[in-house]
């Protein structure tokens, strides 16, 4: 149903800016009052300074999200981008709240940790949706390219066959983290309630050490699959300049994780000790507070990087845009994740029962913004897609490239044999 406010794109941005200014006029005096009431101790000063960075971070992130909603012309690309942009304010607010109320830090950190996996998944969706829109014969194109070898430290392992196998394994490598991370987060909550979690203490007797190892291995493998996927399709992904986007996601996720591990190690070796707690209750509280404070500062820099890396400008088109309600509700739709997890569960069931595995790329699948990750790009090799292009005019404009539905032929070499593969790319000067 179209939005009844016909010119909502004209007034929505000034309205949001005005509301945020009013919010600051209310919250900032309350923060100053809280600082004076609680005393100017080191934890309170850290919380107040971190709050300044939070209040600078949020408008930068919200502005980028709002601009994508206003120019919501390519849902299959902008939907995962909007989800990724939410990572910075969620990280920032979570750390600021945990800095003020360390006793509930593990509970608010649950949202951040689950969203971390969600962001990595959505970055994979973004890449796949772009490739699926522009290259309907993606599997065939991969099959005739040179073999992509594994990267260090797995360079001695047999390479994954190019084509469907490589795509599927890279996708599943990312998807496993979206399952492992929430599961370990729930386990951490249960262990905390049972008194056996002991966050920040490297010991074989607590649950935190084992969960850190599991999360780290799962996260590293997900990132490895993303890098391998990019290496195999570097040329095809070049129009959207994925390196900057990948670094934004990778640095936020990895830096926060390894930061916590390094701080915990400093506590373990005595660099951060009970001799200097700076008004915190314990050395563990010092470690947690330091981590949260650093994240609040880092998210301000991350917000700036995300603003330029995930810019809305390529999506400004003279095309029909959705209503304000459709644009807002679309970013909360998680049907694609549900479809992917369900399909993977069915795939595991078929494997256990000895049934033939379903071919993800061997059948024609209608592509839209709700298409699941495991079925993205599923097309009969060599057969043109019969579905309606999901983007207006089927174009991605910007970054020095214009992609459309024109077809040209490129020769690719595979096993000393030249084959002709058609895919859609028209690179404008």
C-alpha cells in the first residue's frame, strides 16, 4: 500500500535531524547530572567521554541508513547494506550501556554478538545478490576459470572444485557462524547464571575459555570463506569495490574480538592488576570497562568509514521508489535467513538419510530481495533468467561503472581449452 504522505522523502530527513537534536537536549543534561551525582571517578569520566563519542557516532550511522531508505531503489543490494550499517550504532550503544552498568554487560553484549554474525552473513548476501543480478550463468563462468587454491594456512589442502562446489562451501562457511555464534551466546548466558562463565579469565575450569576458542575458530573460518570467495570472483566484484566494504566489516568484528582477548591476556600476565583499578571494583571490571570504552571511540571512526564505503549515491536513480513504510519494514524482514537455515537443515537430513543432495545451482529460481542465501544465483547454466530484474532498469550505477543487461562474450582459459561464456557486463568509461 503506497504511503499516504506523498512527499515523505522531503521532510523525513529534517524531521529525523530535529528529533535527534531534541533527544540530545534531553539526554545530555541528564548525563551531566548523573556525572555530578555519582562523583567524578574514573569509571564515570570514562562513561561520560564515551557518551560523547556515542552521540557523534549515531547521527553519522543513522544518516547513512536514512539515505538508503530514501533512495531505496535496489532492495536486493540495499537491504543487506542497511543491516550492516546498523552494526556501528548497536556496538556503540551496547558498549556505552555496559560501561555504565557492568553487572548487566553480558546480557546486553548478547545482542552485539548475535548481530556480529548477522552482519557477516549479510555481507555475503550483498555480494551474492550483486553477482546473481549481473551474472545469471555464474556457476558456468566459475567452472571455466583457473582453479582457485586455498589460502594460508590451508594452502596445503586440496582445492575446492570451481563452480557450484566452491560457491556452496563458501556460503555454508559463512552461514555456520550465524548459527554457532547465537548458540554459544546462549550457552554463555546459562553459564553466567550458573556461575561458571568467569569472563576474561583464561582457565581450563571456566566456560569462557572454551567458548572463546569455539567462537574464534568459527569466526575465522567464516572470514576465510569470504576472502576465498572474493579471490575467486575478484574481477566480477570489482564494480562495487568490495575491498573497502570487506575491511569495514572485518575490522569491526575482528578488532573488537581480539581486543578483548588481548586485554584478558594482560590481566592474566599481571600487566593489569589489582594494584591499580582506578576506582573500578576489580581488575576484571577494569578489563571490561577498558574494552567498552575503546569500542565506543572506535565506533566513531567506523561510522565514518561505513558512511563512505556503503554510500547511497550509486542507488540514486530516476526510478519508482517504494513507500516509506515498505522501505522501513524491509530491513527487518529476516525471511532470507530463515530460508537458508531451513534449507541447510534439510540438506543435512538428506545427507544422513543417504538421499541425493538438492542442486542449488541447477534449477531456475526467481530472484528477489527475499531469496535465500543458499539459493541465490541458482540458474540453469547457459539459460537466461526469465524472472523480472529485481532492480529498476537492472542497473547498478556509480563507482565508475554502469552495469546493465547488455551481453558480451569473454574468452576464458581452462585446462588449455578456450570456452565462451556469456555474462552481463557493460563497463562505461
